C-alpha cells in the first residue's frame, strides 16, 4: 500500500486531506500540523512521498534529513520554490512538484473588490461611520467604470482580473512581455510600461518577482504615472519599492494603494501581533493610512483555492509514487 506523509496541514486544509483520503482508500495518508524541519523529517520514514507547504526555507539540512528518511518524491501545495535549496534537492535525486494554478479567481476577485473599495474611499467612510460622522463630503467615490485600468502581466490571474474589470465597464490597457492571443484580439496591449503608466488610473501588478521585475514600481515609474493613480499589488511584495510608494502617498500623487503583499512580509504575515504591535515601522505606517488597504497575503486564501492546493499536491505525489508523470513537475 502506497503511503504519503504531509507536513504543516492547517485546520482549514484537514477536511480536504480527509476528502482525498476517502477518495483513495488504497493509499495510506498521515499528516502533522508541524512544519518540516531536520528534526521531524523522520516522521516521514516509511512513506513513499511527502506533501509540504511552508514559507520558511527548506535548507540543505532539512532536505538531507528527508533523504535519510528514505524520501525522494516531494509535492508542494503551493507554487513558490524560491525557499528550497534546489541544488541540494537535485543532488539527492528528489523529484518535485508544485501547484502553479489553483484558483486565479481567488486573487482576481480580491483585487477587484479592493479596487472598488479604494475608489469609493470605503476605509475613510467606515472610519467616519464608526465615529458617528455621517456627513457625505469630502468622501466622494470614483466609479470603477470611469477608470482606465493598467494591467501589468496578462497571465492566469491578470486575465481573470481583466474579465472582472470588463464587467464593471472600465477601460483596459495591458502590458506583458509575451502577448496572449485573446487579449491581443481585444486590442488591450500597449507597447511599453511607460505608455501604460501615462494612461492608467489604476495600475495592477500581476507579474512574478523575477530579478528584472524587482522594484519595477519606484520613484521613476511613479513620476510617469497620472496624478491620483491607484497602485495595486496582489502579486509579490518586492515588485514595489516601498519607500518610493510612501513618498508617492505623502506627496498626494498616489490616490491610494492596495497591498496584499509587502517586501518584508516573511515572518510577519500570518502571525498575530495583537498587543505586541506590528514589528515593522513601514508596514505599520501603511496599515494605518486611510487610503491604503493592506491584507496579509490572503488574496489566495479561499476555500476553493485551499482545496485545489491540497488535491493537486496529493494527486501529483501519488502519480510520482505510481511511476507516472506528475501533472505539474518542477524542473530541477
Ligand atoms: N496574493 C496572492 O495570494 C497570490 C497568489 C498567487 C499568485 N500570486 C502572484 O501573482 C502573480 C501572477 O501569477 P499568475 O499565476 O498570473 O502568473 P502567470 O505566470 O500566469 O502570469 C505572469 C505573467 O507575467 C508576465 N511577465 C513576467 N515578467 C514581466 C514583465 N517584466 N513585464 C510584463 N509582463 C511580465 C508573463 O509573461 C506572464 O504572462 C505572481 O507574482 C504570483 O506570485 C499572488
């Protein structure tokens, strides 16, 4: 009987692990809520593969410990592989899978909701209401349909976001290094980021954090944008130079920002700082601005997406155990 051992299964994932288990009575499944460490890698001893998800690094010692526990088939429940010592994994003969697409709608829906909220100045209105101040002015909204949305990156998430923006009746300009046929047919592409910055009222980032994209939103790019621009990042924190964004907000050039990611988020997001205080002054500053909506990398965090991450990871792992090609292998 094949056996899979899974690490760091959260309470919200456990029902989906149980669902997968029920659908695969011929596979033994065991799991823990603990993150994978060199010390607990031996929990996987006797299993044919492991399923994991964590943001902390999988260093060489962790991978060596997994290897010593007899594991070589490793399935991630997420997309990111930047926290893995890939050289060590390759050297020790691991085969690895990830889940590159689990629910683009989860992220795109979050983005459109936040875009509409920032344009309506909802945070300011909520604050006024909480204080019993029910005057209308000066908290007047901007309609989504009146905006030109600049969508940077027309991959899985960017394209779903585009469909949602279309439903509001807004104008769209898009930029991507590689053109998608559907988007091309609609005539949305502009030839350069500069053209997009010059036209867009709302700029939304949907590109990965490749070296060339790091701090793509900086003082220079913000200077090229329209006054009262809205900047949205539901992708990766390091796409934005946070200091430059703060300067743009301070000067009034930037109307507002939507941030589901932050460049120094690791170790801060998905933890409870209530009573202790947020341990990062820039993040604390952003959170307390009435024209910035910060969420702790939760755009993906829906029941649909979490289920997909679990199901696809276990499916991949079983395919590898059966000696078959997994659905989404990671090339090492
Ligand atoms: N906030 C969240 O919870 C969350 C969840 C999942 C993914 N993400 C992030 O969303 C982003 C997009 O994910 P996706 O699944 O749509 O990826 P994808 O690979 O489907 O699309 C990315 C697109 O960006 C384009 N691109 C890359 N570099 C570019 C550049 N410099 N200029 C223009 N275009 C460029 C690519 O050609 C591609 O079309 C990623 O950064 C991912 O990490 C965030």
